[in-house]
């Protein structure tokens, strides 16, 4: 009787989102029934909601050991793996859950979500459609189908699907946020902001909507909209094709430079193209923190940024300001040191823009190293008047290497 009341209390606490309190009650129940697989599963879910993935995994493993044929437990393990960014094992466990229960729409919807993250949009669409054949009102399946359709270029079908999802639940925060991101990709930031606002009304802590709101506000600037289009285009590719674009861009620019050097007739046409390509490439690095800097200077926008985004924006803005003041000083005074400082501060915007990119243990030390080397190279120029010195060469090599290192980690996480 006492256990029954405690169990009812757990359900109430979970429904109210009071997970820490639910964890205490479940721990009390488990102290009496340590091998109860359902209690282990519930406690795993509670830990999952508190972002304690390791403990959630340990608990669900114990539940599966006691009852290996419960599909719901395998589904939970799949979700944990996905949150731990292990898509391969997440896919394996959701398929095992489907073998045990092939009529559960949410399992196919979740499998579709994994395929979407793997950028296998055709497969994601097929899995979402299968989920909807089992339950036409499955919101996750509707959202995944809409996104997959958009990625495959079926824009009209995509927005019809998201409209269907909103009809099923007009106040669903995830659906509004998802619709907002779709509108951003379509190039309609004003409409996107309306849906992000609606999402945050219904769920003020929705990170998906918060991130969309930030991008939507920055997309009010036309130059940032161009960057956003490029970002969506790149992110829709698998890592392999992203590298084809990056390497192709680098060698393509070098090829144009060589042709321009050898052909005086074509040089006046090719050099401007090379310069424009360089500016475009440079802008892709600094667009996000510069956009954040604009938000930081906005009386309302600054509240949307977290601490790291604010620091990154200020650091990038400082580099830009120093480079502007330095070139003015060089043109006024003529000291070569100011020219070196201009180049150093301007190019430091590239690593600074990724200061807090994951993994931080790579990017933060790299930024510190670049700052030290660049500062030493600039001091040497002030003292000797020589811009190209050994330390400056090391700095430039570090800057060149940084772009490939950053692209490697960004392409993995995108």
C-alpha cells in the first residue's frame, strides 16, 4: 500500500517535471526492490531528463538485463546513445526495439530522426512515412518528414506536412521551432521569427527555438542571410562532400592565381575573382561571431546570447577594431609594425571565431598559442621593421593549419 502511494507520487512528480524529487522517491523504492526492471527504467528516464546520461545508461542496462525483451527499454537506450552522439549504436538499439514491437510508430519516427542526422534524407523520409502509416498523428514523424522533404527539395510538400503537424497540436514548441528553421532555410527570417516566438511562448527553455531566434535576428542583415544560405547548403552535405568543397575551393583559388600570374590578358579579370573568393571564405569564418556582436550591442538581442557567445563576439569585435586602428596608424605614421599588427589582428578573427567550438581542449589552447606567436611576430616587426620573420612564418603556418583542423571538427559535428 505504501509502495503504491509512492509509485503514484512518482508519476505526479514526473508529469510536473520535478525530476530531482522523483529520483529520490524512485531510489527509495529501488532500495526495497533493487531488481525491479520497471523502476530501473523509470529512474533511467528521470536521470535522462536531468542530462545525467551515464547514470541513465547504467540504469537502463540493468533494466534490460532483468527484462531483455521489453522494447521500451531498448528504445530508451537508443535515445541515450543518440544524446551521447553515438548514432551507430542508437540505430542498432532502435532496430532491436522495432524487432520486438514493429507496430510502434514512435520507434520508426525515432529511427527516422537518426537517419536525418546521418543526412540520409531519403531513408529518413521513408522511415517517417512508415511511422505515419502506423499513426498519422505522430508529431515527431510529421516533423521529421517535413524536414526530410525540405532537404530533398520538396518545399511545398514540406510546408504542407508542417502545417499538418501544427493542426494536430497548435501549441507544440518543437513543431513551431522546426517550422521556424525550415523558413530560415527557405530564406524567410521574418516568418521564422514568428514561429520561434510562438515556440518560446509555449516552452521558454526550448534550446532549439532559442538557437533559431538568434539566427533569425541575425538573418535580418542581408549579408548574414547569404552566409546562412551557405551554412545550410554545407550542413546538408555529408562530411565527405564538405571536404570536397573545402579542398576544391582551396586548390581552385590557387589554380586561378597561377593562371593570372602567367596570363597578363586574363589577370585583370581573374584577380578580382580571387579577391572576392578570399573575402567570401574569410566571411564564412567571422560571420557568426560578428552577427553575435550585433546582437550583443542590441538592448534586447544581448539577452539571447550565452556567456561563451558573448565572449566570442567581443573577442572577434576587438580583433576587428584593433585591425582598423592599426591600418589607420600605419597610413598615418608609416611604421611597419602597425602593418604587421593589422595583419595579425585581422587574421586572428579566424581562430577567435571558433574559440569555444567543440572540442574546447583543442581550440582554446590553439587560440592562446596563435595569440602568443602572433604577438611575438608583431613585436619583432616593431623592433626590426621586418614583416616576414621566422616567428611570423610560424604564425601563418598555424593559421593555415587551423582552417583544416577547424573544418575537420566542424564537419564531424554538423
